[in-house]
């Protein structure tokens, strides 16, 4: 099975551990990820804030490159997935002039949704060597992955299930909560710190109130927001994992501490306590 | 007495003819009572702008703005509505009334996170987030100074970085953002700079910062799109 892969800018910088875990997980599953050649940034929030035309044109270049490969795209970053989908819909409506040859016919998958399909869940279950028994987690989806449903195609946008299904498949105990898709503030914390912190802190508090020991995310920005806010915190710390990191942990007999080196909130203690890491 | 009455009438007619409606309204007795807190002091005329702005917004965004019945579902769903001066449901009403300047001067359009809560939960499928986003576009292309200056500068910096390298790197983005006028000064004053540098150091130690800037080969094509956007001819 082959897929074209659009990593996005974050996976080269702040979330390079996410990128590494994706590589190993897909290798283990026997799926070839072919990186889109010479991809460029999707524009993120800034592009559609300042110029709607750019928010269609920038992802269109990546779509054009992927169409050359002729494979469906899978995007790990929520914002990238959203912009690719948005751009594709706009191209189909032919509202903008785009300098690249794009038909907009290729399927764009969100990585969590792709791995949460029944066939993939079965594949994941087959590869598990060490299930994550006893690890209580809540799944946090963020906003860009599920909303607006007209663009993302999520029908269960109020209570999305993709990460929950994956986390349950690898043996973790998934706790239901109501802040699954509340916004974490994204990049607003850079310019207006108090807004960003108030939003992120609320999500963290609610996650801790449910009794969860860790948060599972799929968006690089959500991870860094939830992780960095705990840097000076005392008391209970709630590590924030990318979902592929947990899959990777379940796939291998002996996990390594090095995989979690990039976390600000150190998860090694928790994992050792649960007997998941030597 | 009769002459005085006629004079007053003539004055009123002249005022209404020359468009001094607002001052006329101010002289009405009910306005003299102290306004309740939260009410705008100068009263605006409702419907004096016509449908021009409403039609324009509906045409450009493809959203049926007239369908809004002010149920305030959007404002209740919004995670940042308490940081906004004009609430999301008011934004829709202002568009219907054609109060363009109030909207472009508001902090709402910059504080909005585009999290799409409002659009998703609207019972009438009014795309509130799309409208706010379009207003932000309009504000960015107008001479109006943005009310949330730092947020506007951040978006601008992001696009500039993108235009230079084709991809965005967190370290370089923060560097360029901090070098924008007044940002560094503000940060030194509030002590944010020290905090940020310490955070940067921790991130670097953990191996999360990449100092070398990744680039795309197709940077020329991307710059071309920018030129088109600005209406320049190559």
C-alpha cells in the first residue's frame, strides 16, 4: 500500500519526534509513505487571515505535486489537513485562478481517521507486542481536524471517535470527556499570551479532573501548547503524547527513553510506573 | 410666537435636508437621560446605509447573512468571546446594518481563532467564522490600524517568512516577529523576553528547535503568486 505524505512545517521543527514516530509506525504497518516532492507550507492561519486567495493557492501547489504521484494524501497535522481540504473544495468550485495544474480529485486523509478505519485497526491490533494496559488517557482532537464538518468530512464532530478507537485498540483505557474539540488557542499565545494560556489551562484542568494520566493528541500545535504550559507546574503533571508515539510504544517490546526526549513534561516516570518502559 | 414656530420648523427641515440627522436625534428629549452603561453614546441611525455592505459581504463570502435571527448561539459557543469588544452575533447584526468601520476597527476580527465553533453550531448555517475572516482580510487591505496590533503583525510576519523560504521554521519566525518595531521593547518592559529566552533554551536543549532554515526549491513560483495577489504585473 502506498500513500503520499504531506508532513508540514511543524514536523521538521518542534514536532520532529512526531515525524520519527510516524515513520516507524508506518514502516511496521507495511505502508509506504512517499513524501510529496519539494512541498511548501500550507499557509496555516496567517494565509487565510490576511488573504483568502493565498489560502487556496498555497496548498494547491502541494495538491498538484501529489497529483503527479497519483496517490492519496495523508496529513498528520490538523491545520495542514484542513487547508488541503479547503483548497481542494475551492479548486473544484473554480472560484480562484491557480497557477498550477490541479484537478482536485485526490483524496486527502487525516492521519487519525486513516488509521481508525476498521481494516487499519485490525492491522494495528495484529502488530501489538506490548499493549498499554492500565494507562488512562483522554483524547484531545483540537478544532482544525474536525471543524468545519463541511470541509473536514467528520460527521461526529461533537464527539469525534478516531483517536479514541486507536487508543483503545492499543490497550489504553480511554476516558470520555467533553473538551475533545475545544480550541487550545493555537498561535494566539505568541502575540496575546493571556488568551492562549487561559484556553490551554482550562483544557488541561478538565483533562486532569477526569482522572486521566496522559493526553493523546494528533496536532503538533496542541501538543506544544499543552506541553509547554506545564513547564513550571508543580503537583500532577499530565504528559501529552502524539498518538503515533503510543502506537510505537505498543509495537515494540522494549521501548526507549530517547523517544520521549523532546517532551517538556517528562513522561518517562509515568511510563515506568505502568511498566511500559524499562 | 407664530414667527418663532415657523423658524423652528424651517430649521428642522433644513437640518434633515442637509443630513444632520444625528444632531437632530441628539436633541430629542429621551436622549438627554443618562445612557445606561454599555450603550453607545452617539446614536446611529438604523438602516441609513442601505443594503450595499450586506449584499457585498453575502456576495463575496457566499454566506446567507440575512438568515441570522440573533439567537446568540455563536457567542455562547465562542471560546474567546470575552476578549472581544464586538461579540460574534453583533458582528452579524453590524454587517446587516452596514456598519463597516465599527467592524474593521473592532478587536473581534483579530482575536478570532477561526476555530469554527460558531459556524458549526449555528442553527441557520450562517458562516460566522467565514464572515469574521473576510472582515479580517478587508481590514488587512485597508488603511485602518488594527486594534490588536501584535496579532496582525504576527500574521504578517508568518506570511513574510513563508514568502522568503517557502516553509516556516519556529525559531526563525519568532526571531523575525521579535525584530518587528515595538515588539521587542514591549517584551523587555513586561519581562516576557527573559521568559521567552529561557523557554527557547529549554526547547533547544530538548532538541525541538531546528536552527537551519528548511527551504523549498519552488520559491519563485510562490513569490509569483504573491505578486498576483498584490495586483502587480510580473
